C-alpha cells in the first residue's frame, strides 16, 4: 500500500506517519528527516539543502526528486510506503506518479491531515524534537517528563533551526501556495481523504487507519 500524507507544517504528519508506518509495516519516507540526516554527514548537497530549509523555502526539485526516487527503489519499499513531506508541489507529485507507474505501482490513498492555522502556529512555536528518534514534544501541549530529555529513548531534545517565528511564517506561506494545490490534484483522482488533525494522538491515528481502510487491532 502506498500512502501520501499531506498537511501543513505542524499538522502532526511526521508523528502520525511514523506510527501508522509501524503499525502497517510500511516504509516511512520523510524527506525533511532525510535532509536533516544528510546534514549530519555534511555532504555538499545537504548543506545546499540547509540554506533553503533555514529560510523556510522548498529545497529545489532536482535534489528532492532524485533523493526520493533513489529511496523508493530500496528493498524495504516493496511492500509499501508512507510518504511524509513529499510530494510538496505539483512537479514532485507528477514525478512521483510517473516513477510509480514505471514500476507498475500506484498511490492508493492520500491522507490530508487538517489543522486550523491558529492551532498550527501554537504547535510550531514551542516544538522540541529528539535528536535520536525524532519524537516531537511541545513545551505546553506535550512536555517531556524530564526537561530536555526524550521519554521514549532518553535522547537529547533540540529545537529545529527552522522553528523560529520568521521561518515558521514562511513555511506556512509555502504550504498554502505550493502544497495546498495538491489537495485539489489528488481529490480529482478520488484518492483523497481528509482527516481531522485536532484531538488526541491515538484518536487521530485511529481516524487515519480508518481512512486507509485498516482497523486497529484494539
Ligand atoms: P515540516 O513539515 O514541519 O515543515 P519537514 O521536516 O517535512 O517539516 O520539512 C522541513 C524542510 O525541509 C522544509 O521546510 C523544506 O525546506 C525541506 N523539505 C522537506 N521536504 C521537502 C520536499 N518534498 N521538497 C522540498 N523541500 C522539502
Ligand atoms: Zn527519542
């Protein structure tokens, strides 16, 4: 099963994509995480990507599309994939459709996680992320038990360099201008399902599982 997760920055895409991928045993392809991982290794391409990310802009399509197409030909993607943060504009969506068709595959569902703009701003402001397992926390809404430490793995929490107010504004702008048109693009294929992204983590996960036609064991 191939599923695309759409949602604004702060919609909870990353958390839900990781949970749902684990439950359904699908590969999780998160382009933002891939760029941040590459930056730790300090490759030239990754450092170029960082200059865009820190401004809240999209990394150029040549870099992004090539990286994803390489990733989907890996063996762990045969059973299916959850795409998280890709595609993010029309050119990327078309490149993905083409690559999938060439492998006789197709996207089964597109899950649009919808959250109000007011809530997005609140969430992005106080976000802290685990360096080791990428679990997100929020100063007010979901603080860790021990300040600065991940509940799940004990890893150190940090604030992303693009989670500063000016960059947050730009990322939301980019979402509404470039990514939101994909809602229309995919609704024409009949594959789009809209899920309310406000509520408890587990509640939202259940909504997503239902939207892709899977029931949770509980
Ligand atoms: P968020 O969804 O919270 O903005 P991500 O980790 O998905 O976080 O993305 C962070 C940044 O990485 C984006 O603002 C952008 O600069 C870059 N990025 C991630 N995915 C893509 C993509 N598909 N195309 C271009 N740039 C991307
Ligand atoms: Zn952790």
